[in-house]
C-alpha cells in the first residue's frame, strides 16, 4: 500500500480549496484499507476518508492526517437481485446508472447529490423527501477495531448525520431497491434535475448546503437571504447570489474565506432571528467557527 506525501487535497473537493495531507492513500481492496489504517495507527495519525469532497471544507494549512480515497473494488457498484452492492467510494451517479439499467428504482433522489455511497452514509444524504436511511440495508464499516456490518439503526442515521466518527470508513454498502420501468426512472431523474437547476447554483464550485435547516419556519437559505447575504463576498469566496445557503468559489477561494462567510452568516442569523445555525459541511484539519457573541 503506497502512502503518498505532500498531496494537495483541494483538487479532491468540489469547492477546490484545501491544503496538503500528511499522508494520502488510495486503497482498492479491504486488505489495502486495513494496511492503510495500520500505517496510520502506528504513527498515531487520524484517518479521514474523502468521497467526492462534495460536503467537505479542508483547511488551507497542511492536514495532520492520513487521507483516504477509496478506489477499485471499494468504489465499484453492481446489482445482485434487487440489491445494489456498492463500494464506499462508488459515486452516486454510477449507482443510479446501474440501478436504472437493471430496472430498479428508489435511488432516483440521489441524482441531486454529487457524492459517494460512503459519504452518503456518513451524512445520511437526502433530497426531495428521501434519504439513505430509507434504502440502506447495511454498511460495512472498517476502523482500528476491525470490520463489521452495521444497520441504519446502528449507524444512527438522522437528519444529515450519523454516529460514524472520523476514523470509521464505510467500505461497502447494500441498498434495497425495487423494480421500476427504466423510462419512468429517467423521467423522474430529469424532473428532479430540472427542479435543482431552477433553485441552486449548478455550474459553480460549492460544497452543497453550508448549514442544516434550523427548526424554524424559514430554511437556512431563506433566512440568510433575508439577512441580505446573497452575493456577500470575502476574499475569493461568495455567498451564492442564487441561493444563500451555498458558498461559491468565485475566484481562488481559500477555506479561510469560506469560514469568514460562515461566521458572518451565523452572526447575522443569530442577531436577527435568535437562531444558532449548525454547519452541515464537514471540516477537515484545523478549522472552526467562532462562538456566537465573540
Ligand atoms: C451542488 C451540490 C448539491 C448537493 N446537494 C445535496 C443534497 O441535495 N442532499 C444532500 O444530502 N447533500 C447534498 N450535497 C452535499 C454532498 O453531496 C453530500 O453530503 C454527499 O453525501 C457527500 O458525499 P461525498 O462522497 O462527496 O463526501 P465528502 O464530501 O467527501 O465527505 C463528507 C463526509 O463524509 C465522510 N466520508 C466520505 N466518504 C466516506 C466513507 N467511505 N466512509 C466514511 N466516511 C466518509 C468524510 O470524511 C466527511 O466527513 C450537495 C453538494 C453539492 C456540491
């Protein structure tokens, strides 16, 4: 198992920002994954898995961790009867393609989610009223304690979160699908993609929703829009003029720029609505938001 050093992680994220990892490995089998985890354990290094980096903000400084990018059999997808069996690194788009080709539905909502199966488990990814917890049968989780299959209940899937911790890697997952006409699947996907295109920035570098929707009549996006934040810019990052719960890489954005915008957004939402927005995007490396009131 080759461990690379000095690999810049920004290119593995949809935002396109972030520093170098101490170590970087691309395991393509369970054996290689276990070797990589052993390498990290021997050096007392944390482990961070990167899917398609579509909900990830990585610090500009070097990241003191072993970053993993699952490949090969850990990123492939196949259909067995009416079950989708996919590696943790399999892109949702590939899974959807396999399901449609086999005449199996229920994965259509994932067309809106530009990540991987493993990232989806970690985040309990969801869109248009469905999420991973509804279709996931079980996930194979590997960490320093070993390898085991966990059910959605054991994974603790709830709104955009799970109980998985950073060093726990989803190596494989199984989803229960159901027979559906491929033409119907295609039509549903086209409809959802059109809805997405009408409401969100689709041709910009972003990391998806910045904040989770609060327990409030306004969504995070509408609240930040009402705070006058659309188009607000710090350095190379700006709050999307299209949808205020997105941050775009307008021109050479750094993670620090995005953090500045997030801090400002939280400050204004708290001042105007008394709401403490919680970030949905995951941080990797030394990144944090100032406490409200600082
Ligand atoms: C334009 C756009 C639209 C989006 N729309 C949606 C949406 O509608 N709904 C939604 O839920 N999300 C949405 N997202 C966010 C994102 O696509 C999802 O959260 C997705 O599930 C993240 O998957 P990923 O593979 O890219 O994970 P990453 O962003 O790479 O990582 C996210 C977290 O998951 C962990 N992780 C990744 N892979 C694994 C693994 N194999 N094992 C264990 N942990 C892992 C990472 O360490 C990190 O903590 C959107 C993002 C963008 C850019």
